[in-house]
């Protein structure tokens, strides 16, 4: 497809739709390309862009529910951040000089106390199927199913039957929690962070009233694992994983992975 | 959130951004308290669905946490960045509902730069009511055009089709509306400041081509 080429009059004619993000993609690109090359100031376009950006101020603020804030903070606690980019330099350059390139979030004690996010929508089953495709690769390479693969096949069957699946993610890795029709559930996880000697991943199911252990496991990097939960999901609103050094009845550390259940 | 929190050196927007970049989730909580209500308003206005808007607000602030390193303070305020992301995602959801592909995520971070510090320019000097009054005084056809473009994500060509006018007329209505708003804001001493436009970073450029190419 040939790219559009605009002159100044074309840009002037379309400046308002450009300011409002109301151009077709090829037109927007042509305007942008013209602005790069043009020596004219196109002052009116700049004024229109500035005015358009003020439009959100016409709306009265609406307070989100307290549950949404809790859900944000819970997800944030278990979500890794991208490495700091140079773009943050500039207005924040001074502070940046004293900040490690990849600062590690501070651990907060008692995180589980407020980890009661509102239930959110289940991820699309197609995403789970994509994750399972990695497992299928293993299945094809092996002549016989080992225990883990049988679990994987079991989970795949649950997904195929329409069982809900929830995205699990955090600083330690990611995967899916899949619930079967009978209420039992398994997690499929991959590329988990290596554990130190003596450490185990401990799974938890949380609702508004309690935190229940759901089993523990170990894993090595580059390993796709399927772990059945030791108890049904039932009324849990959150699945979480912490790293523990001994069997415990309540978590002693912040979650390294989390999933919101329900929706 | 009172003005004192915004002027407290420890909780200015710039400082909160710095703190988030170091992994301070409490700072994200403060930023959320400050801007989630406005983000929620934009989400509800576009989606007309409070639950969906709540989900969107959640997703946007988690993304702010994850990708704060992509925020470029020299190009605009954190508030403008957050609201631009929110608007783009809300419009994506509208388009997805119309069988259009989601425009994905990374590019949206650039869209904010078109807005620069304009909001900062009007902040504190302009109430939502004043701007609503200015919009309300627009001729119906201009107000409708602004609504369709900004809050419904329609292109000027689509607006022309919807309203039964030539493309040039639709584009002209959008221009007249923005110019009248600018004049009205100037009258209230809250005129947006002309900004440096970053070419290639217009939201329209981020739309998916209808054939699926980006």
C-alpha cells in the first residue's frame, strides 16, 4: 500500500481530527510525517491539540470502589516491573542517579492482610490453550506420559470442557489457574524463579475471611509444571503463591504470584 | 486529595513517579488516590459501564506500575499520561466490541505526548463546570462531533457518515468546536497553552488499520 503524502494545506485541513485522534491511520501517519519534515509552525494545529487534551477536565471525577483500589495494590505487589528506561530521565534525572537500574520493590509485611481483591474476569480460554501448547510440545517429544504430563492432559481436558482459567503472574513467574467442573483446580506455571535451598513455593487460597494453604511445590527454571491444588477453590477470591522455608499455616512472606478468581 | 498533598515535596507527582520507579508501591497508591477518580470518569463516559471502567482503571494503574520507566516527564504530566492510556484502552474496548482488533499496548504510551502539559496549564484555574458550560454552549452539531470523536473514538469520516455530511464539513465542525472551546477557555483565563507536537505520536496514528495492519 502506498503511503499518503500530505502538504501543508492537507495538514491544515485535517488538523482538528488529528488533534482529537479522529483520523484514519494512514492519514494520521501522513500528518505526522509532514510535521517532521515541515518548517512551518502549524500553530493552529498545536493550539487545537492543546485544547483537545483539556477535554477530560469536563468530566466530574467518579470515585472507584474500595475493592478496585485493593485489587490494584494486590496485583502491584505481585507484579514485576519493566527495567527502568532511560526515558525516565529528564525531569526525574536527579533522583534517578541515586536509584539502581532495577530497584527491587521493598517487601511489605502483612501484605496478605489486605490481599482481598474483588473478583475479576477470567482470562480467555484461548490464552490457556496457548500456554498448554508448550506442554503439548513436551508430549510430542516423549513416547510415554509421565505424571506431570498426565496432569497437563487433565488440565487441558478441563479447559476443553469450558473450565474457567485465571491468569497467575508475579515476580516469580506466570501461568494459569484452571478450575474443573468438580471444583478442584490446578496451576500451570512456567519459567519460575529458582528457589534457594530449603525454599518451597507455597500456594494459598484467600477469601474475605481467611487464608488457606493449598499445597506446596518446588520447580526449576525452564520447567513447565502442573500442580494440583490440595483443596477446591470454592469461594476463594484470590490465589497466591509465596516462598516459604518451612511448612506454615499462614504466609510469612509477600506473594510472588497472584491471580484473582471469579468474574 | 488536598492541594497540600500535591505540594508536599514527598508527594508531588514528580516525586511519586520517582518513588514508583524505585519500587515504592505506596507511592503508586497515592498516585491512584489522586487520579483514579478522573480516570474512572473518562472510563465511564466512554464505556457507559461502571464495572468495565473499574477494570480498566485497575489495568491502567498496574501498567503504570509495570512500565513507569517508559514515562517521559519531559513530554507531559503523569496525569495526562494516565488519562491518555485510559482513553486509548477504553476506545480499544469499544472497537473490539465492534470486531476491531485491540490496538495492543506499547504504542499507547506514546500517545500522551501530544497532550503534553496542557492539563497542568488549566489545572487549578478551570473547573469541570466551566468547561462543561463551554461545551454546552457549542452548536449541537459541533458538540455532537466532539462527543463522537473524543469520547466515542470515531474518525471524522465516520462522523461524516453518521451525521450525513461531507467529510470536509465533519472536519470543519471539529475545528470550529475546538476553536470555540479555546476561545471560551481564554475568556475564563484558562486557555490551554500551545504545545510542542511530537510528530507521529497522535492517537489517531495508533489506530489499527482496518485490514489489521498497524
